[in-house]
C-alpha cells in the first residue's frame, strides 16, 4: 500500500486531478491512501488539521420541504467537518441561510437535516428546522427547540426551554420551567405549557390508561373528558367474594382515632389534612377470610371508598330498622290514644252519676 501526501493548505486542486494523482504508483490490486496535511494517512482520505467541506449545486426551490411559491429560493445541500470545534454538519438550506457559519456551530455539536442549528456546547439537532442551543441539549422532529441546558425536545412545535426539561409530542412547551416534563398528543391549535418547575404536564384528549400487571387486568384509567381516575372494577375480573359485617365495620370506625395532621417537613399553615393513620386502618380492615388487604403504611383509595360504602350501607340498614321500629311505636301509641278516647267519656258519665 502506498501513501501520498498533498499539501493543499496553500493551493487549490481540482478534485479529478487529486484523484488521478492519488492512484499514481499504487500497486496493482492495492489501495491508495490520501493524506492532506499528513505524511502518514490512516484512511483512504486523511485530512489533518483542517476542515472538510462538501456542497451540492443549487437545487430547485421545490426541494425545500417547506416550499412556498411566494419565496422561490434555491436550496443547497452541504456537509462540513469543523476540525477546530469537533463538530459536524450535514444539512440542506436555502441560499444565504448561513447554517455553516462558525458562530452558529457549537463545539462538539452535531446537526443533520433541513435548516437545523446546534449552537450549544455538545448540542444535537435532527430533522426539519430544529434548534438546539442548550449545553448537551437535543432537538429532533420539526420546528422543535431545546434551549435549556440538558433539555430534550422531540415532535412538532415542541420547546424544552428550561434546564433539564423535556418536551415531547405536538404543541408542547416547558415554558422556561426547570426540571419540567410536558407531553402532548396530536391535538391541534392548543399549546400545552408547564406552569411550575419540576412539574409533569400531559395532554391526552383520548384519556389515560395505566395497568399494573402484564395481563392488563388490573389498573385504572381517566376517560376522555373525565376529571377523576376510574379504578378497574369489572365483576367479571374479580373472584373470592366474601361477605362483610357492616355493624362490625361501624364499631371499628367508631373506635378509630381520626385527627387532622400534616406530613413531616411540610408547612402546617398550608398543607393540613384530615383522616386516619394507615396503621390503624390496616389493623381494623387489613385482613379478611382469604388474605391481606393493603399494608400498614399506605391506604388504597379504592379500599377506602369500599369501606365507606359498607359503613353507609350498615347505617342505611340501621336507619331502616329504626324507621320500622318508629312506625311500630307510632302505631302502638295511636292505638293507645284510641283506647283512651273511648275510656274518657265512660269515666266522665260515671263521675256525674256518683255526684
């Protein structure tokens, strides 16, 4: 294998001439290596201490993915390795767009697509008109922006402008809020924005489904247009039914210590709550004939609602029993009054006769 050195730093060579010279003296069936700026090339083409540029001819305006007949600018495809910045560009752009200008090329950055830009340190931009200016930020898709440090934006019109923020989907923005995540569906014309730091915001107009087992039989959901979670409660997916004693539940609730309280570390002036302790709740309702229900540090809202319904049903039965008893007492009292009404005239006549 023969090596060839061409010092191109002070000369301009026609590429066809370079190619022909590169093959002069190459051994039969051998592979020539070309070195630019080095006497010891390590690849077929080795450029040392210099950038590499490749450009196309001017292309028709229709090759622009955002072509508008009102602005018939021609398009050019370009590729450049910026050796002094360790950065790479492979892009298409309209004339005069300046995507290869050094001031818009971040050190150790990478950008590929149409009119993409990655001026941030170690930033990456892929797709169509994406922009990544934050440190180690990543933008991909169409019209996306990752301007926060370590931010991630993907989709269409997605903006991750807060440090360590994520914007994923269509028409979403972290709105400068650090540590916020914002996810959006295919809804049109409505921008979803974070409104607090370290916040998760999601827009899914078709609803939400969360499953907690591999068979997709246990979980919860939020229906389209709904405002509360729905727990999976299909009778066809349940088994081992066991009757409960509502009166016993009422006695347990009556003996339970119920207070107001706040979590440790939270301001009691603004974060107070009402309710039982998980330990007391588990001791009272944590076991049935088949096994264990819950644990002694958390309270399942579905179980809490179930116990409330059992207690309410017991009170309904108790109230109905008292109503029936009250009706019976009313009837009994009415009978006594009727009897007294019959006795009083006779007693009055007897008193008159005696006089």
